[in-house]
């Protein structure tokens, strides 16, 4: 079943682990369980079924690329990247995180050994982190440019 698998793939921002199993990702990355993951979603329709984006922010969320949004303690990113969408269209949503031990640099050997399924090609050149915005009911705060 795909929902319990950990995939290693090039995401829209970096090489990362993608899975619907947050416990398995925490174990692999050796990070605290209370630290939250970004949910990558395949479409705005999927996002609508998970949370309600305030009307004044919908246009920004719809048009954003490589941007993560935090709302009510949850974070999400709507994916537009073709390669990443091939997987997300099958899962609809998944937790996504960089493919490294928490706080360490990317190590391809570690990443491949800890993934259930590796999706090639892995593109190490694509390493720019996403922008992060916190969405309030009335304001937007940029946390990372």
C-alpha cells in the first residue's frame, strides 16, 4: 500500500522524503515527534477538503509557486512541479521533508538506504528552500524569503 511507503524523490524545492506516514518519517530523520511536517497537496480541491483558506488569501495561495503556508499550526504547499505531481496525484497529499538526518547535510547513501521507493532522477541542483508565509485571518507574515 502506497500510504505507508517512504519515497525518495526530487520535490519542487529539494531532494526529499515523501510519505503519508509521519511516524516513519520521524524515525528516519531522528527528529522530535512534536515537530510538524509540511503537507504537500496535489491540487486546490485537495486543500479545500483539508482546511479552509481565508478568502483574502485564496488568490495568493492559488498563484504561489515554491511557497509554504502556515495556518492554525498546520503547514501546506500546493505543488505545481510536473515531476513531483506524478507521485502526489496518486497520493493526493503527503508529508514532505528534506532527505537528511535532522539538522545534517544531504547524504545520498543515507537517503537511498532509508527510502522504501526511490524515484529517479534525483536532481541535487534543485536546492532552493521554499518561501514561508504565515496566514492570519487578516494579515500575511513572511517568515522566510
